[in-house]
C-alpha cells in the first residue's frame, strides 16, 4: 500500500459510500456461511443489501449505521453498529425485497445478536489491502465517541471463537466476555465495554 496509515480519516459514512461499505461487509457475510447466501448467490445478496440500505435509512447496512476509515480518498474499512433496541426492525426492508425478488420468506439474519441496553457493533470489515495495519483498531477506538453521541453507554459485540486475534484486539480495547451464543453454525463470545 505504501501510504502513511497515520493519515487515516475516521468519519461517518454517507449515502454515496453505500456500494463500497456493503461490498466490504460481504467479506464478513462470506465468513458467516449463511444458507441464504449459498442458495441465492453472493452477488444477489450483495445487491439486496445495497438496495435495502439505499431504500431505508434504518436498514442494518445503511450508511446511518456506519463509520468508515478513509485513506488517500478511498474507504479502507467500515464499522457497522446500532442500539440493540433497533435490532428487531433492521431487516424489514431487506425481508420485503427478499420476498419480492426471490419469493423467500426466510430471514437472512434470523439470530438475535444483541443484549438489552447496549450499542451493538455488528461488524468491522477492513479492505484486504489494508489488513494488519491498524485500521480496525482505529475504527474501534473511534466508537466510544460515536456511541456516546447516540446516548448509549455500553458497546456490545460478538466475536467468533475461531478468531482469537479479533478477541485479543477487543480485550486490549477494554471488552470483557459476558456470554456465549450461536450465530448460524458458529459459536461466538458476547463481549461488552462499559463507557460510563
């Protein structure tokens, strides 16, 4: 990459960022082994997430839920998150589009991922060209300010038990394990950081 990573800008995403941030998010979705992705195809799911994000500011992967890392004018990372109280409503537009386009009534994300009274970090995704260079750490470090601005005091997240490097990063940032759950076929540890 050759660029100075101290020049990374962390900022709220804009609607113009939608295609890029949804594309970055697909890296995470690929790892989740979601049956609907295998059934309908990755490109169809990416288009569905993109279209629902543009149609509905409350959608899971809307720019309103995203903070981006930008380097040299290009987005190299994104963090998606929202208050846990929003979770039941995040996918309504996507589910409607899924039914209209594919006749599918099953949910893409059927599992409850949040705990009550937390701001939930849905995901952090970093472009392959910028991985291992601190982009995820910078996004994570910016979240307390984002969360506080929304009136929340606890950040929650789930880390795949098969990803010890991510868990170590979260622990360094002050997150502690508070529970366990299954999301799809993967076992996760739920972690929280209290900002109060």
